[in-house]
C-alpha cells in the first residue's frame, strides 16, 4: 500500500540575544554593533526566505490533498528553488510524482531529501513504497529498514516491509513483520489481512482464516469482497473452513 503524507515544516527561526563582555574602547563597541546588526539582518533575511518557501510548500500540500498533482509539483519546485535544502518539499514532490507514476523522478526526489536530512523516516518510507511499486523488493526492504531504524513504531513501514518480504517468498519474516505492526497498532486491519494472505500462499488454511476473520471484524464489508477475488487466496478458497467465513 502506497501512502503519501503531508509534512509540517519548521518555518520559525528563533533569534537568540547573547550577552557580551564590554570592549575596552568605543571603537571596539562600534565594530561589534555593526557585526551584530549585520547578523540580525541576515537572520531576518533567512526568515523571510523560509517564509516564502513555506507558503509554496503549504500551497503544494493543498494541491496534493486536492489530487492536483501537477500543480502540487510546481508549487513544491517553487519552494525548493527558494530553499534548496527544504527536505519536506523534496519528499512531497516525490509523493506527487509517485501519484503520476513518475517513479524514477520520485525516487530522485526522495534521495535529495535523504541527502539533506538522512534521519527523515518519511523519505525512507516513501522511497520504499515506490520501490515496492516497481517490484524492486530487496531495495524496498533496505528503505523500510532505514525508516524503522529511525522510527521503530512506524507500523506502516512494518506492514509494507511485510509485503516486500511476502513478494520475495520470505514468509516467516513477513509474518514477523506484520506481527510487529500489530504489536504497535493492534486494530490495524490491513496487517491482519496481509498476514492472512501470507498464510494462504503457504496453504495454511486455519491461520489464513483466523487472520482474515480479524480483518473482517475490524472493517466489516471490505475484506469479504477483497478475499473473494484476491489471487493470494487461490490455494485455500475452496476449503470448507475458509468458505465458512462468508456464510
């Protein structure tokens, strides 16, 4: 499951006034005052630049929410032009590009965000999602692991990591990944559904049915329909225990 997020940029600059020792003569004081005034002017200029970039960033988020992806990209690029080190804008530019299926450009955008701020879990997570979409599962795992190393309770990354592991037929590891997601968020229906899929692929009917039942209970009506057509359940669909779930 590919998700995008809107980020709140930290657009405020705190100005700190530091205490200074008295200089021995007035010439020294004047020089110091000029330096301080220059520094303050520079800080205000930087704050104004950040504010302009923030405005385009918020505009981009509005377009992203409105599914106007080309407009969102244009707004994020305005923000980046003003403030090239704006990691959040690079991330959300990547999210908009992903929505337009411009996956290689999206990956490049996430990589720019990571180069600026390597500890940004959202960048690694969304890069993993894009790699998953491209069926580059081993690379996706690396990205999810980086996201989880930064934010261990990121249950979405644990779930999507499980999907990549399932695609690689590393079923035991996939189940363990879903279980980590469930431990963090016990009411996450998608974790149970994907866990059911993984068991079904191994023809483990009872465990598949047990987890599918939990997903169906959490979101009535949704997973009954999905499970009837999802190819992951082909091995168990004719089993009586599995069919009982739909009666």
